[in-house]
């Protein structure tokens, strides 16, 4: 059931990303899709940084932007291995015009950390599979260089989780422009 709800959320985000650009002036709209890789670290006991990869779709309109993304990472801690999917929606603001060579920005948004964990403790004869979803509020900083390369550092607070207090993510991505060149 949780998987169906998560897929519904992603479809809703994708629909939002299609509808919003249609309401804006197409001359000022700069849509993109971004492939990205990076590292993420969960703020929980025994968790180690993990390699992350993902895909984002968004647009910039002047100094503001809106982005929906889906990231994946596999992490392991003492006796636990997790595969995680993170759907996100972010809003960004840049103090510089869109034509600047290096464009710094701040980002804020929401995400859902969906974990599918395998717990294996041979000493106590415990083997279990657990899945859960946690809500997060994300803030961060980033910069786009030459309208192609994007780097971002974010922190996600997880107020609904008892075991994961937060998540720090460092990513680098490449923008592919959509539409007319």
C-alpha cells in the first residue's frame, strides 16, 4: 500500500511540473532536466555516507525556480542495509539574473524518505524486512555554473522520525535543457 501512495505522490509532482510552466510566459521560462550524483549522510546511529544518484525536472523563471526530483541511495549501518527513494519538491531563489556565469541560489522544499531495510542480527537470530516513509523539510545552498553544471548542499530535517534526525546531501548535476535551444 505504501508503494502505491509513493507512486501517486510522484505522479502528482510530475503533473504539477507540467501544469505550472503552461501558466507562465514561455519567453521567460527555462525548463531543464538534471541528472545528478552525490553523497548523502543520514543523521542516525551507525549510518555511513552513501552514494546517491537521481533525476530532477524543473524550470527557472527569472530569479525563481521550481523542481521535482527523485533520488536513490543504498546505505548500510550496523546490522541494517537500506535502499532509499527520496521524492522531492523544491523552490529556489537566486539573487543574480539568470544570465550570470555563476548563479548562486538558496533552496527550500519538502521530501519523503522511503526506506526499504533488511535487518540481519545473526547473534540474536533476527532477520526482518522493514519499509517506512518519513517526511522531511529541506533547506540548502547551491550554484549553477554556465547554465549546465549544478552543485548543491542541503540539509533535511526529519521531524516525524525517531531514528533519523536529518539528512545531509551534497550533489553535482548536469542540466539538459528542454524545449527550444
